[in-house]
C-alpha cells in the first residue's frame, strides 16, 4: 500500500454508480430473469473500463472497479457460493425502527434503500465457481492498465458482514458459520492480491452490526462478537501481507438518525487488532465526524494507515474543498501526513439501483475530494 509521500493521496470506499444499461442487467440477473449473457459481459467490461477512467480523470489516485458487477457489497456472495436459499428474517436497523414515519417516507422517495427479501444459509457453504471473480479481475486489470492510476484495490466482503445480511439457519453456531464463510472467502481474498491489487475487506459488521443483527447485545457482548469476527478474518488472511490490505469500518451507508450507532471509542481497540494495515472509516457524517478526537487519544500502531472519510456518501451536499482540507489536516496531526489517505465515508452505490447520492453529484464530490487533498498538501508540505 502506497503512503502519501510528497502529497495526500486520494481514494474512496469502492462502489460507484453503475451506468443505466449495466444496472438493468444486474437487476434482471438478480431477479432470476434470463439475459443476453454476451451482451451483459460486453456491457460490464465497458462499464469497468469507463469507471476507472472517470476516477483518474477526477484525480482519484487509488481506484477500484466501482463494484460494477455486484448487486451489493455483501450479498453478492450468494451467487458465488452454494448453501443459500429461502428467505431470511427481515432486518431492521434499530434507529430506523424508532422513526417509522420517516423510514416509510424515505423508502418511498428513494432516498433510503429498503432491506428487502434476502436468502439465508440453508446448507453447506462451498465455492460454486470462480468465474465471476475471474471476470472481475480480468476486466479491472485491463482498465487499470489503460488508466495507469497510482494504485488499485478491489473489495471483498468480510465473513462477518455476510453473516449479518444472510442469516444462518444451517450451522450449529455463529462461529461455525463464520468459519465456513471465511474458508470460501479466503480464495477471493488471495486471488485479488495475487492479481496485483490491494484487497479492501468491507467489514461494517464491526460497527453497523451493533444496531442491526446484534441489536440485543450489550456493548460488552458486542465487543466479544466483533472480536470473534476479527479472529476469523485474521485467520482467513493469514497468508496475505498486512500492507496489501485495507479494512473498511462503517455504521451503515444510509440516511437515518444513527443515534444507536455504537461509539468508535467502544470498539476501536478491538478493530485495531485486525491484520490489514489500512483502516478506512467514517469521518464526515454528523454522527461520527467528531471521532477524530478518539483516534487522537488512541494508541494507533505505527504501521497503520488511516483512510478517513472526508466526504459524506449519503448527502447530496458537495463539500467545499477547504472543509475537505481541514478534515485531512486533523488526521495528519494524529498519525503524520504520510499515513493519511483521503477517502469517502462509504460507497456511492452500495446497493445496485439505490444510490443515496445523485450519480453526477457523486462525481462532483470526488472532484472536491481531490481538490481538498491538493489544498491540504500545500499546507502540509
């Protein structure tokens, strides 16, 4: 993982708006409809090529494939693994449950993604095939070669976040389910790194899980759950160098009250035990922007690189570059300018078809991110 030598590097969390033609294919395939596979593959390849080019044109240094092929950052695994079927218990975020009228209005308005019907684990989890992964690696490799960014990463779900969204109805324990998921995801993790890309492990389960799947747990109980998730994740990534990985922590990429989000100070020491050197976390949302002070008080290992969100991923406000620069400066004062990469709070298209931010505004926000990083660099060097 490159560090910010000479200037602040920029990145984002992974998912980016899908073009309308590709989105139609993704939604149709997820619904089980037949599509022209050759046309889909062409559309996907072109979509990845374009999304990488747009990132570099916007000034983003560390780019991704925008998760163009996936229905979502976590549930995509149901199409790549066996063992999933039926319908799991519907999930409801604790904060949204307390404000039902708002939630209903937001879903109707399209500003909030509904958690619809999701399958559950009903049998042994095994690798179905590697075709979709190989396609992702091939398409992204070609796009990176054409665009020549500073660095490139691909996302993969953590075992824990899969367990949050795809309920276990087969394995005798939560640990057993996590271990089964990790054994399969390990193949994806290693393939991404072996292809020459950074691996970003998306692990909202370490924070969002507290007000979603594990809302009945006390803080101490949840800390133990998060610790278990990290133990399993560390085992799955044991063969990958920490500097080739970054971990994304978040409290849910949706517009909502978020007043039940577990504070960073209650989980940071647990999260820092994860093997990846990069730590991507929210730093722009109103519920978490203040938590840079938590990081300032923490004993952050010297090898860790902070990737704070300095632009929000649920608001259609375009942050002023000066504000972006101010946010970057806070983190540089904590760990040093070289160990800060400016990022976004979360993805701009976490669930296909439900972008919380207008696609063109998302690109404008990314341009503001890169301009803010230039302003911060001028002050820090």
